[in-house]
C-alpha cells in the first residue's frame, strides 16, 4: 500500500506518526486539541506530529494463546497470588527481580528440573494472552506476561499440540518479551486518505501483580565485603578451570560441519533458585560473562578460564557494551538479605580481570528509592537509570558527571554504544496519557543535542539500534505499537510498515528493571546505514515451522525484500559482518543449527558455519533461552539462565562454541 503523500499530514493510527510538513497540521476531528499550556518543545525539536485517533478500530485477538499450564510449583520470582507489598508501587512487584512496569514480565527465575547440560523446561517460553509482543506458546521463548504456568517441554521443530509454537535461539524472533508488527488477522488496517497505518489489536498487558519470592542473598551470609580479583591472569596453562579434552565432541564430524572449539560447563555453586548468565562481552581474545557473584574471562580459542573477579553479592544489572578501552561497570546488590537493593556500581577492567572503583549510586531526592537500576555505557560514561531519576559517572574513575534533569521531563533510562540515547517521562495531569521524550545527549555533560517528543500516549519502550537510531514505541491505552527510525539530528525518518500478512518480532525478554525500564537488551534486530532487518513469527500451518527475514528501507519504512528460511527451519538476525547479514538457523530435534548469511540485496541464504550433528543434543538443551553471538569466525551459544538444583548443577553447559 502506498504511504500518505508528502504534502498531506499523516493521520492517526498505528505507530508514531510521520514527520509533519511545514506548518501546523490540524488534528483529527474526533480528537480534542492539545492543551494550550503544554510546555514548549526544546530547541531543535521537530514540530508536534498529529496524534493517533482517540479510539482504534476493533481488531481480532492476536496470536499467542497460552496453553493450559501444568500443575507445577512456580520457582523463585514467578508470579504468585495477586497482592501488593508495603511500599510497592502500583502494578509492580517487590523483591530483587520480579518488579516490572505494567504489562512486563519478571525474569526467568523459576526452578528448573535437572538434566544433561541443565537447560530444561522452566520459565522460558511462557505464553501470554493475545496482543502484540507475545510469542506463541512453546518452550523456547523468555517469559512474557505474569500469571501463567510453565509450558510443556518440546524439542524445536517437533510437532506442537494445540496449534503453533514459538521458538527462541539467540533470543531470536520468538524468545522473550517480543514485539509484533502485524498486518494480518491479528491487525487492523485503517485507511486514512491515501495512506495506511497498521494497528495492533491488543497490547497483551496483564493487570495481575506478580509477587517475588525470597531473595537468594541468604544463601551465602559470609560473602566478602569487597570484590577480589584473581592475583594473576591465567595464560592458558590449564590451571584456570577451563574444560579440557573436548576432542570426543568432534569425533565423527561430517564433511562441511564446523568444529567444536570448546564446551564450557558450570563451575559455580549456585543458590537454589539458579542464576542468570549476563553478557557475553568480547575484549581482544577474551570472552567475558557474569554469573551470580562473579565475573569471569575465558580464552576464545579454547575456553580456558583466564581470570575471575569475585563479588560480595549478586550481580543485578549490566550494560550491553563495555567502554572502548575494555572497561565494564556492573551493578551489584548492596547486601545479601531480602532487603538488599541493586544500587552498587563496580568497575572491572576486562583486559586483565582487575576490579577497579566501587561506588553506591547517590540518591537524587527523597523519592529516589534506587531499588533497581539499568546501566548503559557510551564512551567513558556509564549511566544509571531508574524511575524519575538518573545519574552518570566516568567509567575510568567513577566521578559523577551529571544527574537528573531539573526540568519537567525526568530521564529514566539510557541506551549506549556509539551514541548516548535518553528516554524521559514528562509530567502532565493525565497519567493514562503520558508524554515521553527522546534525546541524544552529550555523554560528558548530559546536555541534549536534539529532542523529539512523540504524541501524547506513546511511550518509548526499546532502542533496537543506536546508530542508526531505531526505536520501538507503544500506546497502552490504544493497544498499538510502532517502530520508528530517526535521522542523526533527531527527526522522524520513517515508520516500519510490513507487508500484509507479515508479523515481525524482536526478542526483548528479561530486560526490565524493577522500578524502571531498560532501553537496551533486544536481540533478533539488526541494522545497517539504510536497512533494518527483523524476522517474522514462525508459520506452523505447513508440515513444520518456518519463517522469513524482512529487510525494511529506513528511508521509507517499506520492505525492500523478504528472504525465506531454509525449508522447515526458522532463523533470526544476529549481526552484520563483512557487509552481509548473519543469521542463526535454529536447531530442530533432529537437525543441528547453523550460522547463515544473506547479502544486503536479499536472495537465498548461504551456510557460514554448519553446526555438527554430534552436538545437536547439547544445542537443543541450550535452546530453552539462548544468547547467540558471531565473533571473528566463531559462533557462541550461551544459555541465559542456569538451574541451581544440586542434581546436575555442575553438568550444565554454559557455552558451546564452534569454529571453522
């Protein structure tokens, strides 16, 4: 369908509106005018676009109906009976993990059965009721909405009872809290003039209030008060604790199959409720991950542990990226009790495994609870965001650089990398019709380089890419969702408009702070200068599940091309490499996964690394919730969470790495 002519202002409906032309367009007739006392836009801000219609057209129920939950005892952090703890914010849950913004899910902290390599049915793949952003029922996604039980275990690619199932992989198109941009039965097409806007019928928000379980901080009351680093870097002589003797994994390797570079198994005594693997980060020849109360570096060549920084309490927040010189700032709880908060920052030099400065986030006001924070790093700046407050510090020495803006708009979260992007909530007299604000800020001073305000009611949810800037927004009241691209000076560049019948998804599971929102953390979305790549929801109407990748033109928002996955397989974007799109083809119960490539012009996929059939069982066990990376010719598969049950705790795979 054609986009609205450039000389006409776009009308309301799905997504954030297009950039308005010169002059002030009139709002739709069925919507009241903006209040005259609304604060003026900052300098350099585009004119206020017209808002979406006050009432979206009715739509069908979105995909993703939950299966009947089996009778299992939910694990730590999983939703209990509705309730609200003392001091708990509305629609939020107490405890170190479970508290989420309305409609978001607690992290995957349920107890899991044991088994080889540990990745078993548990909280991954939690289905939710209809609406955008919900994966179809199945064991492969991260948890979405609270209030349901665990899904049944099922191998990827196996026939699914009760309708289509989701998938996961790299956190790929079907794992986690996903967003779905649809133009099919789950969406309504609203024709306005010469243009088309896509409206998702239901956001899937769940009013139930999760209640967190007890803190796992009580498992180790004798934890040290300060972090301790390994006295010297293990140069790879085998004494660092890395797994050796993996040659048997390559026995019987077929021609054309990749080699198993190394398999790492768990060596951390986890609490009963398990632990989340954070990362990985790559610095030189080292892969770094954080787990429970430690950060460790491993040789990318053979997986041998180089160093470990032991921490006095649980790691509770990490940024997506390290600083350009290889320094990482993580957040650690300020104690090991149920009342401990995620408020202590710890710098670690990833080049040598040495712990640096340590500081507690300073309160910015009486209502700055700092129960939980989200971190982002850009250049030599690390930011700590939380509801209504934010702080920024120098990565190298911990000096505070800037704090919460003093104007009417309060920054609550950042996205880092080559640029520092800030999201803020501007105060108004209607909590059901919020005013958000998007900015690029100077990492040293915090001053805005540009400001963009979406129409009232549209909330900034995730930053899919910092450069080029691509952001997801949603309108909870209207149950609509949008993906918007912006120019380098903050003007609306385009809005993604998929072809009819395509439902594109992004994995953003487990990335929300207790009292705030983490803008970072989505996978399955990749961008280059002119194109944005997303996978579609898996189609299970044939003999096996399959999907495709859609390439959107960032200048128009329209699809450039689509490329189907190999027959009866699903795939998800991982990164750009050498000008080509790298994808992870997810395994089936009877077939191993692989790394594929697509040229920027589309076409057919080519195999980059075919994972061996001999490790298919391990790859499938990891598949319950997976982080996937492709770095310097190696593919890295890491589970997102480990079980803490003693029977099999140390048998769980923490990394499976393939090379040519």
